[in-house]
C-alpha cells in the first residue's frame, strides 16, 4: 500500500502450510533496519479478500 517494492521473507511456519503466489493479498511487516525487506505474517484467503473489498478495506 505504501508503494515500496520489498523483498519479503516467508517464515517456516507459513512456508510449510501456505502457498503464496503473485496477486495474493498478504500482510508484510517491514524490517526496522532495512526498509527494502520485510517479513510475511499473514495471507488472506479468497473469501476473506472478498469481505475486505465489500467493507472498503481494499480497493479492487
């Protein structure tokens, strides 16, 4: 949302359970010491994305 392209690291607990593809809606937390890198902490499923769009949290 902030317009910065970041290289994101997927932690092991997420990597083993969830596939992340281009176009998925995810939450990332930028690193404090390197703004161009981040950690993935959550991936939204399609029904969750639809709900977020309906409520106005995401713009299509």
